[in-house]
C-alpha cells in the first residue's frame, strides 16, 4: 500500500486474509475506493450463523466459485465484508466477529467503535 491507511483504532491497517485473498482489491486488506459500492471495510471471522444469514439475503459466500478463484468460506474464515451487510446481520443477531486491527477506519462512518468492540476477536 502506497499510503498508510488506518484501522478503527487509529493505527496502521493490518491485512485481514490473503488465503483466500480478500478485500475489494483482493490484496488481503479491507480497504475501499469510491467505486466499491459495497464498502468492504469490515474484517470478519465468519460463523455458520452469518454464512446462513447472508446466503438467505442473496450473497452465498459458502459455495466455491472456481472461475473467480474463490474456494468458498467456512466458519472461522476471515473475509472483508460490506459494512451494510455486517450491520444488517448485527441487527438480526447474526453478526460475525470483527478483527479491529484489520477493519478500515471508514467503518466508523457507519457505526461506532463501541458496537464493533462487542464483536472483537484477536487476529
């Protein structure tokens, strides 16, 4: 990354996951640009409950898509999520864990650090 981007704690953004490669840029970082309509800024550790929830909402993250080099996620996988889907899951009681050090500061434009901390898990 050419510019230092910050996480929700105000320190340098750390990678979320490189295997599988996640993030809007598929570089392992949950960072975004204006063209990223989903705002993929939450570094999550997904749970079965979240995977089932998002599949019912039309975003199946469990099924492999070989042509996109996507192996499909399983509980415990790390993945950059859209802030809107994470908030939707949180309201439904299905939000996955969050790695704060790898969650982009832009998440704070949509939610509070206090709420994110309720789901905090160490990397």
